[in-house]
């Protein structure tokens, strides 16, 4: 059984039923701005981590936590449909983790992130990672209030992952191209994936990693630039 007790569970239909005025996205933006103000008030840098299921979001966060936990007080919000598997993996690194279960919804929204922030002692945190539900489509439309957005893709997802998901890369600060150890076996030109990112978003920084071993993590930290 799970030993994560702190789980924010979305009520049936909650994500689309935020007592909205006329527009779900506008309401989400308002709540994202609130989250942003709350985080800024406590001097917390919040970083979104988005990507498909299996791209390596949790492994990336785990390696970033290992590299950064001596200098920063880290907490992690972990979105998933119903499980707390990833939350447990990250909790093993000795940092505070709040799991957010969305039920059937395939993305986090600013409302659920705001609720999860209430579970943390924000005075005790300087760095917050928010792992979104595995999905490259709707998280692009739901800002959460963070200062940086990382998108992770892996070379095993094929050569067109960037081109097929322009919106999420348009708003990303950093694209992480993961599982570089498998690029040759998959006949993938990772540099082409990086070039695709820059074509969509010339300001995005690109890092090439193997999050299983930690290779390339320093480049991600450098790109985070905090
Ligand atoms: Mg994960
Ligand atoms: Zn969704």
C-alpha cells in the first residue's frame, strides 16, 4: 500500500467545474497568477516538468533532486491519474512530495496545484518541481503558475515528437531530449530533434540526457539558470 498520505484527489468533474465565469482557460490563468504570486512571496522557484508517459519526467526530477538537494530546499508536486508510484520514487530522496491525483483528467490545472501548495510549508521550500500527468497536448494550455517549463521527450518516441506537438514547445524554456543511450539503436538523429525545437521556439534551450545514469543533468541545471 502507498505510504504517501498527502494526496490531493480531484473530485468527480472538479477540473472542468471550477465555478467558472465564462471561460475555463481564463479561470485557470487567474488561478495560475495566484499561484505565481504565492510562490514569489515565499521566494520559491517553481519548475514544470511535462512530457509523455515514459519519457523520463520522474527520472529527470529524481536526478535534479539528487544534484540540487544540498543547496536547495526542494519539494515536488506529482500529478498522476490515480497512482502514487512516482511520488514514492521521489520521496526516497528525502524531499517533501505531494501527490495530486486527477482521476480521469490528463493534465494538471492551476486549481489543483493551488490546493497542493496548501499542503506544503512554503517557508521551508526554495525550489519546487511540478511533474505533470504524462501528456504533450493539454498541459500546454494550462499554465500552473511556475517560472520555468521543461518538456521532456525521449528518442524512443520517434523522430517527429517535436514537430507533432508545437504548442507545448512554443511555451517551453527547456527541451530535454532523453534516453540518448538509445538514439543509435533507434536510428534517431537527436540533433534533428533539437533543431526542430529551435525552429518552433528559438529561445528554448536544449539538453541531451540519459536520466537513468544522470548524464547531461548539469546541462539541464545550467539551462534552468537560477
Ligand atoms: Mg513520472
Ligand atoms: Zn488533459
